[in-house]
C-alpha cells in the first residue's frame, strides 16, 4: 500500500471525524481484516497506519473516528478508533455513522469554485435565474422554482406560533422578493437584509447552493462530491 494513499485517507478521515462527536455505533458487520487481505509487508504498513491514526486521535482529543481504505473499488481495510459514545463507553467501529454538520460547507464551496473555474458558474449570477426551474422538496409538498421558494420563505418568516416559529431566524429578512440575491451572497452568508452588507450565518440558506451546483453543472451534488472531493483521494 503506497504511503501517499494512506496519507490521503488520514487527512480525509481526520477532516470528517474531528467536526462533531460521533453518533452511537450500530451493530458491526463483517469487514476485511489486515490478516485476511494483506501480504505480510502490507500488514505491517496497515499496523503502522493504525498506530498513527490512534496516536493522532489521542493527540487531537477526538472522541471517536472510523477510517477505511478502498482499492480498485474494493474495501481492503476498515477500523474504528476510540468511542462512539464516551459516556456509555460504546466503542467506535468501522461502520459508526458520524454527523459532520457544517463541515460539509467547505465541500460545497470547493465544488462551486471548481464550477467557476470550468466556466459553468458565475458567482454574481442571481439565484432567481439559476434556480428558476428547480423543484425543492418540502415537508408540506414540493415547491417549484425560486419564486415559489421565495414565497414560502416569506410566509415562514411570519410564523410566530406554528411548527416553524423556532426557525424564524433562518427565514426572516431574506428579501428575495425585492432584492437581487446572488450566489456570492449565499456563499458568504451575506444574503439576508441588504445583500452583501452584513454577515449572518445561515445553514439553511447556504444549503440552497447544492441546488445551484446541480443546476449549473447538470450533475447531481453527490456525483460532484465524488468528482471533486472524494475521487481525487483515490
């Protein structure tokens, strides 16, 4: 196993696992072990890699993390480190799910800038133009087009006692009906109020950028993540 490949997995694993505490681990399934899939030389490399990961986990005070190596589309190694639940002493396994939350934002930003480099996206393009034909899933039913989404957001911003009252800050002062809001405004968290004038962190509005990426590229956001983020690590 090449050192470069191991370092790539290490960097990606640390990025994912250091963002938030891991979720409770499900029942483990059978995965390849070092002795089952590796030569003696490779087994030594895997063992060294495991020691390095555990050392870094302790050094960086990461409660728990999981790592895996895929070679030629086959899983050749996977292992959990630390705890999925520190309080209850539940160990992390190779299949422990993790909530990485806002750590996905750098992924989205990287994908968008790749599309800008390719000439597929203009950061100063209006959201209304890019998302004109996009359909947005919503608990109450699908919403077609940015205009429909804008109307829904404005209605939700007025909700003071309904199910979305607690989330009013995500919707209020988003002037999509009167202001020209661009991709750049969403990317920089300056889309609320007068666009471009004030920073207001908003995960919901930032999330609309995944649909921007899809509309600009004609590809699913999942495929774009593979193309630009996880694929190059192989």
